């Protein structure tokens, strides 16, 4: 594991050779005024997107021809176009091969739970952040854009697959195993925490399981090096530690990087 307290542009240019990275799993700052410790998340929209363009160019340079980029980004009620504005900067350099919706919380209506009579009402599952205003709905999902250079990169769908509920489908579809594609909606709730400062000391992290699923989808066997240019507290690095994959990450905040090292060491 190689972690650097360094701006990702400078770090990628100085430390990573052309085509040396097989998978990128990352979530950049969203430019929504998030209170990071060492980064100003209040650029003008034009400056922010121009900066992202520079990052995209470097990612393209270091990415292998058959590599994958998994970009996690979400919008807000006030800025719903943000994910697409950022994705459009990737569009000039990559092909959007898959678009995945990361569902963070969901409500299961009571009528869908008839086989669970002990559940008496609609059940909300997953992370929920209440809103104070009256204009917008709670944002219960974010995007994971899967970019490749050609749009023709093989993925390991069954590595993140699920068992068939109707086992007769195993023979019907000639698959020979109890495993089917999960599809492009992934329900991955945040783990419950008792203290943000202690348990998740970063205002905009994603679950380790999300990074794990992205890397499995790309294929562990074809992955020599994973990059996260916006390391944060190291969720991608922890996923790489669990999967036994080499990893390099950058962050301008030394405190976040120290927390990332601690989490990666614990696995």
C-alpha cells in the first residue's frame, strides 16, 4: 500500500507511469461547500469542472487500455446536474460502459413483506439524513459511473452476483450455477455509527463494500494496481487490503491520510 499526502495531480504525474493502473475507484469532492479540513470545496462551477478535466486527463494517462474507472458521485436537490456535469468531462476521454445506482436507503412497503407478519408497517432500511426544507426529497442514492477507454472491457458480473430465488432458473438458463447478475442497482447502506468524529471522521466517505464490489466486478485476477486519487479516509484502500490487491492513494489532508492508514492496517 502506497499512501501520499499530496495533491493527486502532482502525485499521479510524479509517481505513476503510463498505463500502470488497472482500476480506479474514487469519489471526488462534490463542490457543494462540504467542510473538509484541508480543501476548499467552494470553487466556481467553471473552475471546479476545469480542475476535474485535468484530473480526468491524468487518470486516462495512467489507466491501462483494459482498465476500469468507477466514479462515485451524487447530486443534491439544489444541484441535481452535478453528477452529469462531472461525467460529461469523462465523456470526452472515456466510454460510459455501465451506470450503477448506489442505493443508500430504501423503504420496503408492508405489502411486499407479507411473509414477515412480525413486521407491522413500512420498513425503512439504510442511511437516512433528514432534510430541513420543504422543497426537496431526501436523496437516497448516488451514481457509480463505470468508464473504460473502449467500452469493450470484460467484467466479472457473477463475482458480485446473487443466488437465484427460483432455483429452476439454474437449469432453464443453462448457467450451471446458482448465481445471477446483480444488475445495476446496488443497495449498500452505511454502517451504523455512534460518533462521526470517532467512527467516520470524514464528511463524505463511501462504504468499503462499495469499493469491494467495484473491484470484484472489474476482476481481481486482472488487477495489478488500484488507484484512488481522492483517498479520504481510505475506503478503497481497505477494500484492496481485504482483496489482496496493490493500492496507491493521494490526499492533501494529512489527518485523513493518517486515519486511512489506521483503517487499512486493521483491514
